[in-house]
């Protein structure tokens, strides 16, 4: 039985609604993780480091998709809650078409900026060659990847989280199969990994266009768009936190790579890449929960159902706390096997990965509250507060700490920066949640 946004959410129903979004985000993270596993173990350490070095640029170029996904989905869900279905579909269509057009423009910019970016980070020789190769192939699917990201939010708004899960599984499994085929079967090396990701992203971005472009049983359908400048900029402002999170993540990853090249070298970049894969997957659980629950928050806020808003808010905080403890324990238990999985062929690199995971694991106790807090305010239409949380958490605190701590603690300061930044951001998130509860009546 489908769960409706207007339902009362028990713990069981809330989890059933958000689990597809969580799995979607995990499988989206699998793109880079699978590429990393194949490249590290089957192609080599230098191509693996090159892939991790250039990934921040790919992430920066996809940020428009995150902004319109979160900001636009909140507006569309609120309109559905108010009974304005026709207007909701007009704006839904506008957001989708804008994302596709933006993706084409950014794809061209990315092709030109790849080599200068890699050189800026100090890449030379084979490291430079592999970085440019991986990125230029990957950029070919950028419009479709941005579209896939956007529909992770719109599937929930349409009341179709399971459909979103199926689409993501198809794209993710395509990536795994094509990685094996191109790298192990055709021996295409790093180019094969990039090509596999490109094709799977195209699959994930095209299928939803076909589904929502035809008659379906959801409240959303692609129709003639209504371009409203006011709504367009409202979506930009409302999704600003997600935009800032994506931009900040890319900037921070660049700074981390720069510091790692200074203090450790290519092994540091490779180790950080493996640790980031663990962070991506674990954080995907919190991001997926926040994406899934945001549609419920936006709908009930639009319907002025404060009782259900309080219910979802209270249950969400408890679920996130429990998940944080479980993920911390899981990271500690699996740090050894994960290190071997990524770099069992190199004892020094494997030890570095295991050590880094041990420190970074503490951030999982805190991250969920910050991710949920930012997404929660986006769902309420307060993009400004959401953006402040994201900006401080993912950029300001991270950059300042990762630049300062290594001066006193050496390379250890780089690994400690993440948990320290999350702890500072928790204070900001808690402050806003306490201060705004009387305004939105969620507690």
C-alpha cells in the first residue's frame, strides 16, 4: 500500500517512507565507490589518486542540480499540500527543464577547466594525465546526472519513493556491471571506469524524463512549464543550503587534497579518497533520511498540520541519534576490512586508511543532526537559515580547521578537522532549532 504525505506517520511508516530515499542515496554514492574499488585494485594507485584529485571539480559542476532539487521540491510539495496541483506541475516542469539546460552549459565549462584545475592542485606527469582523462569522459553525462539528483527529491514529492529506489538501483547496478566489463573484460583502465559511470548516469537521468513525461498515477507530470521569475529565485534561495553544501564539499575536498599533497603526498590523497567513500556511504543514510522526510515536512507545513509536523520532527531526532551511534560502531568494526578492501596490495596505504577512519568515525555521532537540521529548514521554506548551517558546517569550519590544525598537529590535524567541524556546526544547528520552534510550531 502506498504511503501518502497526508498520513499520520508512526516510526514504522516513517521508516518505510524514507528507506527508499536512503537506499537511493547509498546507491548514488556507489558510483564513486565502485569506480574507486575497481581502479585502486585493478588499475593502480596513481590512477586512483588521480580520480580522487579531480572529483571535487565534478562535484562543483553538479551543484545546480542539488539546489533546484531541494528548493524546487519544497515549493512543489507545498503547492500539492495546498491543493494547487496544476501550478505544482507547471513549476515542476520548469525546474526540470532549467536543470537540463544548466547541465549542458556546465558540461562545456567543465571540459575546458579540467586540466587547469588539476595543475592548480600540483598534478604532474601521469597524475595529471589520468585526472584529465577521467574528468573529461565523466563530464559528458553531467546534464543527466544533475537530472538524476533532482528526481531523488521529486520522486518523494510525487509520493513514489519506491520508484525512485528502483531507478537508482538500475543505474547503480549498471555502473557495477559496466565497471567489471570495461575494466576486467576490455582492459580499458581508468577510461573504462569513467565510461561506466557516464553510461549509468545517463540511464538514471533519462528514465524519469520518460516516466513523468507520460501519463502516470502520481500527482506530478511534465507539462508546458510556467516560468515564474519570482518562484525561480525563491527556489534558488530555498535550495541555497544544498547548493552551498555541494560547493563547500568540493572546495573542502580540494583544500584537503592540497594539504595532503603537502604533508603526505600521493598516498595521502589516495587514503583520503578511500575514507571519503566511507563518509559518502554513511552520510548518504542521513542525507537520504532528510530528503525523504522533507517532503512530509513541506506537505504538512503547507497544510498547516502542526500536530503531524511536531510528530515527524520528534521522531526524526530520535531516529537520527540511534543511527549515529550504530554508524560509529560500524565504522570502528569495519575499519580494518575496509582498508584491506581498498588497498590490501599496499601495507602503508592500508594502514593510513585504517588510521584515518578511526578518527573520522567520531563525526558520524554528530553529522546526522546537522544534515537533518539544514534540510528541515529548507523544507519549511527558510532557505536562509538552512544555508547558514550548511555554509558554516561544510565550508567555514572545515576550511579553517584543516588549514590551522596541521600547523600544530601535522597530518593528524587533517583527519581531526572533520569531526571538529561537525561539533562546532552542531552548536549552530541546535541554536536555530531552539530559536525557530515557536515560529514554525514543530516543537
